[in-house]
C-alpha cells in the first residue's frame, strides 16, 4: 500500500538592507542603524497543485525583495521594521492578507544565525550558537569511526515561543537566549564532552536532550534544541521526542512539465538540489541514537545514485514531472520503502523554491523551522 503523505511548497528570497529598530534601550547593540542579509521565506500547503504556479510565486517574492535590496527598510515601512512587522509585510505580498492561515507560514531570517517564524498558531524566534569540542561514542560496534576520540565544530539552535506581547519586542527573546547560552557555552566549549556529567555517551540526540534539560527549568518557553555535528546531519529534542535529519546534494537536470513562463517553458534546467531526509524514532538505549547517520546514508544510497547526475524530467511511471512538489512526493514514496522511521523529505533549489512532503499527521511547521 502506498505511503500516505501531504505536501507544502515554499519560496524564499534575499535582500541586503539596513534598518533602525525602534524602542530599544539606549546603548543596546542593535539600537543603531545597521544592516543584514535578510532571507524571507513563505510556505503553504500544496493540496491544490494549481493553487499557485511555483515559479510565478517565486518571481512575485523576488520582485518584493528586489525593491528592498540595498535600501533602508525604514524608508519603505517607517518604524514597522521589526521581524514581526516584516513577516506581516511578507504576508501581504504573498497572500494579500495580514497573517498566515492554518496552511501557511512565514520566516524572516536575519543572517544564518537567527530568525523569526510566524504561523497561524504562534510566533517563535531561534538563535544558532557554536562550540568546539571532542567526544567519542563508547557503545558503538567495534571498528565504528565514532568510537575513536575525535572532534566537531558543533552548532546548537535554540528555539523559543513568544507570547502576543513579546512579538513586538522580539529582541528580548534573542537577549534571553544569549544569556542562557553563555552559561552552557562555558561548560561545553573546548571540552571533551564525555567528561561532562550526563554526557558519557554524547551522541547528537543525547546532547540535544542534555541541553534542553539544562535550560528548560529557567527557560519554560523553550520549544526545542537542535544539535548539528556537521552541516548535513543534526538531531532535535523537544522535551518528548527526537527527530534527526540527513542532508544530501543532487546535481541533476530537469524540465518542468507545468512551467507557465513562455520564456522558460520546455527548457532543461540544471540545479544543485538540496535534499533532506527527516526521521523520528525512539532513542536506542544502548547506542544513544535514533538512527546511525552512516546507516541512513547507506539505506538511501541506491535511490541517491538514481537521482544524482541524472535527468529527472520523468517520474518513475514515465509521466513528465510537472513540478517540484511532484518530484518530492515521488522521492518520499520511494524512500519510505528503504529508510525506516522516515517522516518527511524536503527539496530546495538554489533559486529559492522548495517543497516538503511529510506524513499527513505531522505538524509540517515543525520541519520547516529547521532553517
């Protein structure tokens, strides 16, 4: 029986712009005119494949971000330049209303290290931190490379929920996260993690759980903690369950069958397609992981070799591939047969278009927040 799924489409665009944030305390580091490379992202359910032509939607967003590029956001929006305000402006651009509905979401990312998320249910901020540490995994099978003492430049993403009042003072959320992380960084940076109480088996999953447990008593709005060992693999803990992702790059060619642009219709495109596999599984009591990243890579390798450096213009049944959503749904179906505990696949193109296909019971915004 085919695996049931649901899908979402996303678009994103960049603008290098300056802003002067209002109502910050005197002397605050963000109180002066300053600039960022802003990344704006919007997503919506793809239940109706003809809801919006993906490439047209991307061009619509790019037109808006181009108008902001190399300018002062205050010139466009006055004092309404906080991340929440920018998300509202983005909603008006994408959907002509002031906030996302249950099938939509928005992200404003201020550099790769922090951002703001708005969906129909909540406002959230996240911040990325770095520490450098050594570790080894004592319980892995003999000969496993992770059993040797080695090191990583770890990344940790902390995400908190804001209440209605805090959406107007989101900078407070970043300041709170910075304060809490500073104490943990002193314990983790430049250490062998195995020597820290509670981290005798410091897998990514156990590290994310340990950090969560250290923070939650004094940071009750904490939603989840994500620990990256590398750019292509990470584990997340939200207080009850673990999720991991494994990333891949596909250098592929494709001709979209439903391209509505008369200038690009029937044209073969080449892309480096980012592909993420998301898994959710219980923690193995011996190994301390939900899945070995190396095994996930091996399980996916047969399909990877069929996708990478290939023409993806046709689906497995021989039909022309109409769009990115259909391609991702095909990959999700085929991967589900080979990779246990798979809950979602995500594709992203370098031009900003993306697609998430996931189990229908899954809260899709959980995964779209891994950015």
